[in-house]
C-alpha cells in the first residue's frame, strides 16, 4: 500500500502567480494520483507541521528565525512571513511520509516536497527548508540507520550533497543536467564523486538511450553495495524535453524506466521508499509523470 500525504493548506507554499513555482502543480499531481488505476491501493493522509526542533535537524536557529521574520530569501526565492507556516507544513508532510513508513506502508508520497537546494543557513533555488535532508535525518532517528537518496531533478541536489558529503550513513545519487550549463553551476560535477556521493551529469543533446544505460547500470550496483534501510527519492521531472526549465531531451520513457528499476530494487532488497515531488514546471505533464511513477512503485510493491 501507498500513503499519499496531502492537505489543502499545502497550497499556501506558493511564490505567487508571476513565479514558476506555484502550488497548482502539486494539486494537479495529487488529483492525477488519486484518479489513477492504482487509486484503490493509495490512502490519503493529512500532513502535520514540522516543529522548530525538527527544522534544526539541518537548519540553523538564526536562519529559521529569519524565515519567520521574512528577512531570508533572494530574488529567486522570495520569503515573506506568510510563507513560514506553509514551509513548515511542507517539511512536516515529508516527516509524515516517513511516519507512515514506520506505520507499515511500503511507499509514501509527498508531492509538495523535494526542496533540495536549501542550505543550512539560506534559501536557494525556490527552496526554503530542505525537507530532503531533514527527512533523512528524521528517518535515522526513527531507526532507519542507512538512508539512500536518489535525485533525478534537472538541477543538481546541492543542498543534499552539502549535508551528507562526509556522512557514511547516507548515500546520495544525483542525476541532473550538467552544472556547467544550468543552476547551481558550482556543484554536481563527477569530480566531486566519492564513496558515498555519486553525480551523474547529463549534457544537453545527449542521447536518452545512452543516459539510461549509464543510470540503469549505476543505481542497482550502488543499492546492492550500500544496502539501504530506507530510500528517499526526489522525483523532479523538469529534465523532460517539454519542460521550460530543461535543455535535455528526456521523455516519459526515461522517468518510467528509472522508476521501474528502482522499484524492483526496492522489492528485491526489501526497503521502503519515500517519494518527494521536486521540480516540474510544465504543469499538466509534471502531474502525469508523477502519477506514472507513483503507479509504478505502488504496483511493484503491491
């Protein structure tokens, strides 16, 4: 069974009609998932707010206070005082997803999550609080000592890499457009790879079949070697060829193929999975891709 964490209050995590990140895309994604062929295997769950102590699993007290006061943020990530509670709820939705795994679900989903750019002391790249990092550390407190994070957003998961780069208990994999050609520019290079951190950058124009060969050979190998107790996936789909943020040629096939191989690894190696939304700015296509991936995980684990 799959738990889908959602509540209408999550719609308040929105930077306004002029901004690419609008909560409409999350609502569309949830509607697609709940109307899917696997909807009978999906339970809707209300999110809770993260506490300030939980935010401090990654963020500094000073930064949390700056978000509360509306003095954090930048031109890409405008943070007003009105966004403090919605940002806490978005993180809390990821923690709720982890709680549902503890309660026995094989798969749990927070579409309004995946904020992988936020650093411990600053908002970045549309991300206020980093629920990916907080979720992993929270899961470890719940007994999942080894956590693997796979991120296939078009942008490198730099906040996540920063948090866990020297942490042998968390393995991070990021599949993204080559950072010499897209935000965040400074990180996400193969030269940063180490025993517990793997970057797989994709150059614009690279053939999808060749990308799939690289990705699908790398992931099962790393899973078998690391043996995670829990996996967190940032399933951003802004690398799709129809997404306005992307310079890649990825199609539905790419996302469905990667989801299928990871879902099979989850089943064969008996670990649960938390799915987080991430990027995606062609709203109808984003919702459809999220639905397809949730269906794949749900069917594989049924």
